């Protein structure tokens, strides 16, 4: 009996030793992939930890929060050289043209002075516009015409002007003042020098047609000559731009008709005070983007090469107008 108990005790001690050795191998020496598996921890949503790949043994990563901004949008980047434009409060425009005749409001200044009917006419204009955002935009400018065949003065006309433009879609409004100066003709009686106030309303019809560009841009222009004629000049017209983007070319046909009230003199042509329809114009203006053609960056301004062709017709009951087909070329710079 004693011998059996000793044998049973030896067996129990041996099995305990084997079990203890197996436990030690499992926890330290055996590969985890062979003897155990683990379940990744469930993200603790209550603590704000949503990284499901994080484990208790993973190292802690320290990050620095970016500086807070007052706006949700990214800060604007400075314009590149090819994108820079004049975004300031002042814009300038220069126009230079060479025309076969100078016809202004139906009157050919070539025919009026008795010179060559198709003498060279060089015209230059400069305008300065102040961009005041949502407020009206004031502008000031000057125009001059040089006629080689004028027997009195080659500087035939100097026209300083100023005004303001205000856009309240779909209406674009202009008001201003024109002064007409004719050098070396002040001694004429009556003097042709005069001044007028004017306003112009242009309808941006793209507002109604839901188009990117206006369709006809109808307008009405009215000027009151308060110095010499004490009368009105009224003009109505329209224009459409055909834009050929691939060529950088725009073709703009236009038409207008004018009415005068109590006018006795146009330029140096003098008659009795007259009222009625005075003249009409039908023409084309072609504009070619020189800057786009030569791939000039907008930061250097915009150059346009223009061509003009106009037919001016006089109404039969009016003497203060001429019938003329005239045209020419011009260069425009905007910045």
C-alpha cells in the first residue's frame, strides 16, 4: 500500500512539472502566431479616440495643432507674373486712330471746313477712371482731332470731358459734361465753342436673356447744349459683339439714329433752329487682341488693334448733317 502511494505521488509530481513547462513555453518562447491570437481593441468613442489601429503597446505620438485662422478659406496666394492685372483703384485707356474722315454726330468736319473731303484725320484720346467699388466711378478725359487739310487749324477740335458711371443691373448709367474747343476759331460769330451736359442709359440685356454677354445693349443718349444752342441732341442705338475666342477677334455691328431739338449750329455749320431726325449710322467695329496673340502677360495691360467702317446717312429735311462712308484703323491700350 505504501509502495503504491509513492508511485502515484511520483506520477502527479511529474505531470505538474510538464504542465508548468508547457505554460512557460506558451507565454515566452512560442511564436504568438502559432499559439495565441488577439482581438484589436475597440475604439473608445466616448474618449474621442477613433483610431482603430491604435494598440496599448503603440508609442504615443505628439502633434502640434496648427494656428487657428479667422476664416475658413485658405489665404490668397500672390498673383503669378502671367496672371497679374491692374486691380487698383485707377484705370487708364488710350485710343489712337487714323480715319479717312472725322464725322461727329452726323457732321463731316472735313466737308465743313472746305478742305479735302478724304484728308487724313489723326485722333487721340485719353481717359482716367477711378474705381470706387460699389460707388459711382468718376472719370476724366480729353479728345483731340488733327486734320491735315483744315485751312485754319490742324488741331481742329479739343474736347475735355468728365463724368461718372454707375452700374445698377441691368442698367448702366453715365452723366457728365463735354466742352468743345476749336482753336483759332474763337473769333467767328457766333463762336463754335460750346458746352453740354449729358446722360446715357445702357441696358445690359444679358440680365434678362441669362447669357454670359449682352445681346443688343440698347442705349439712349441725351445731351443738352446750354451754352450756344440751348437745345437737345438725342441718340438711340444698339450693338452686338460676335466673339471669336480662338482667334482673339471680336466683330461688333452697330446702328443708331439721332434727333435734334432747337439746334442751330453743328461745329461751324450754322442754320436756323431746327428740330427733327438728323442722321443715322450703320457700321462695324473689329477688335483684335494683340496681347493675346503675342501671349503678353495681363500685367502689362491690354492692347487692341481695331478697324472701323461706318456709313452715315442724312435725313432729307436736315441741313446740319452729311452723308458719308468713312473708316480707318486704331490702337487701344487699357490698363
